[in-house]
C-alpha cells in the first residue's frame, strides 16, 4: 500500500504541476501561437499523468478487493484517456490553422514561411 | 469516505483553480483565437478533473460523462475553428 501511495503522489504531482504551467503560460505569453504552444501541450501531458494515477489506483484496488466496480472504472478511464490523446492535438492544429487563415499573425516573428509557401 | 478521497479531491480542486486562471484569458483575450485557445484549455482541464472526481467518489458515471464531454468539446472546437477560418476567406 505504501508503494501505491508513492506512485499516486508522484503521478498526481507531475500532472498538477504541468497543468499549472499550462494555465500560467496561457496567461503570460504574448500572442496566440505561443499561448497555444504552452497551454495545449502542457495540459495534455498533465492530464495523461492524472489519468494514469486513476488507472493505477483502480487496478490496484481491484487487485486487493476483487470488486468489479474498480475494473470498470479503470477501463472507462482508459477510454477517456484515449479520447483525450486523440482529440486534443487535432483541435490545437485546427485552431492554429484557423488563426493563421483569419489573419492573426505572430507578434514578434520576423519571417512567415507559411505565407511564403502559398499553400492557400 | 475512504483514505484515498483526499488524495484525489485535492488535485481536482487545484484543477478548478487553473480553470479560473484560464477563464481570465477567456475574458481578456484580445482576439477571437485567444478565446478559443482558452476554451480548449478549460475543456481539457474539465475532462481531467472529472476523471479525478470519479475516482474520488468511486462512481463510474462521472468518467462516462468525461468521455462524452471530451468528444463534444472536440466537435465544438472544430466547429468554431471552421467558422473562424471561413469568415475572412473571401
């Protein structure tokens, strides 16, 4: 039980710290693209670790008590984690593409290679 | 409640504070993509926090709600991005 508590503390600590960094970066960075860079990657990483903590906790409780509620909790947490991993970077990519096409440019950049490539 | 309740509900409360920080950007944001980024961050934090609350109260239904919320918020983000992209194209 001590090992389980240590693993839970480490994983939840990593997850909460990265979520905190993501939301602070969202507040403090200068333009859309750097905010997207900070918030999306950091919160995805942190949410993966908090979900891992829940999955490990559920499997270990199932292993100890044999209650089928916990294995259902673990499997549903795995499905939610897969949905989060697939949908979050895709949404960030769509936001960045829409921001560039709607005319919002990076604030301190000196070159815009996506505009020079004439992909549109 | 059992001994694991506090371990999961305290990070859930911290995620709630981070949601409020992102809400400041959602209100202040100078351009529309800033607000969409803030909304996307809030959605991710809501999903993560809902999984934690489901583990704290040992209820599976919270995690099911988190799955549906993740998919619907993804569709909402894509819809708003598509709207923003087509608005100034022509």
